């Protein structure tokens, strides 16, 4: 039976566990909490969950009797009741900044947790300020390990990957069609990657489907519906985003970042880490591709990197695995 039990609510959340699990040296498995999460990864053994209800999840966890349960979501956290019986460790599945995800974790999830693995010191400081008796360890972003020291392709490739609309209120609904207009007929290869939630849920689903249909007629644009963004991040020369967690992963590459500030949210602000604009222009992409960031932009990015305190040495997965293994032992 597995000693480490990862719990997965949505398929795209498995990417974090896939980056940690190769470094654990005890038995492990993942428990899908929704039908869509079944079969979401071939890299970790799956626990067969016959019924997707809270009562069955509780019984299944107790039957497995793991040494530690790992969360990167807030699935029915007020309804499941196995948390009092097993050590719970939280690790973020997306290290976004500027859209209030830390506050949600701190207020709703952390009172149940025994430990939290922080992406960087910016998160760890906020975690430690909670009233929860929480053990906090800064490990980095495991799914970004593969990006460290990766070479840019220099093939005029651009990835558009904004945060989700329903929960993150990002830029997609305000910018997607203009992005396609901008790159149509250009000599860039654009990969159009909406958040997986936006392919399934309104208010963005209809727009995403419209854009996907249009992309069929754009020979230099492709639609990316993979659960994990890692391959696309390795593929791209320039990232266009907003305050998506993709941004902090992209910072591991050192490649140019263009942030769109025209977000749906009326309260969240896009943190100015890379080049920022409220309206995309191909000339801005040209400058970033040819020359990279200006000195002022590089200084601003470096200041953000210091503030965030994310270890970017390609060993985040190993550090996370070490914490989990120590709990088992």
C-alpha cells in the first residue's frame, strides 16, 4: 500500500506531483477526487475510486492508511473528515502572484494542514504569519525544474498562456481575439494555450471554442490543450501572459516575458515583472524577441526574483520529496 498519497482534483494539478514523485523512495499513489482526474497521469500509480463522493473518499483514504496525504487544491475541504487522522502536506500547483491565491490557501486550507511546501520565501513568509500551527519549508516549484538552464529555441515561437477566467479573472476574455489578430499573417509561430478550466467552463468556454475554430484557418497558430504547460514553455522564445502561475515557472528560463494588464478583474493588478502592456502590438514582440528586456526591465525582474525568493536550481522536486519522505520515516 502507498505510504505517500497524492490527491488530485483536476488533471492539470498532477503536474506538480509528477515532478516530485521520481525522487521519493517509498511507495506512492494518487487518488482522483473527480471523474476527470481518473487516468490523468501514467507516471504515478492510481488508486481506483469507484464512487466520486465524499463518504467514499473518506473510506478509501482510511483503507489505504497512508503515512502522509498531499494536497494541492481545496477539494471539499470542509466536508472530508480524514484530515484529522493523517499528516496533511500542502504544495501549490501554480505559484501565481497578484490574484489572491495565497489568501485563499491561508484562510481556507491551511487550518487543516500540518505542513506547507512554499514555492519561495514570498509565500513562506505569508504562510508563517498564519495562526495555524504549520510547518513551512521553502522548496521551489517542482514542475519548473525541467526549465532550468534550458536553451531558447530561437525559432520565433510565442506562447500565449493567460490565467483562468472564472477563478483568476485573467486577461483571456479581453485579449484572446486581439492576440490572434496580431499574430495572423506574421512570421511568428504562436501557441495558444488557455487555462484548462477555460476550455470547460463559462464565462470563457464559448470564446475559447470560437478561437479554436479560427485557429484551424491560421497556419502559424496552434492550440495547446495539454494538461501540463512544460513542453510549451520549453518550446517558446517569448511568453505572453498576465499573473498566471505560468509566469513564475517561465522565470526559470530567463527568456522574455510580456504581461497583458487588461484583465477581467476589477480589483487584482498584474505585477510588473516583465514588459507590460494593456494592448498587444507585434512591434513589442519584435523588440523582445530580437533584443530581450531593456536594462530597466531586467532590473525590475531581478528585484522581483529577489522578493519572491524562489530556489531555481532544478532541485525543487527533490526538496519536496525529501520533506515527504521524512514524514513517512
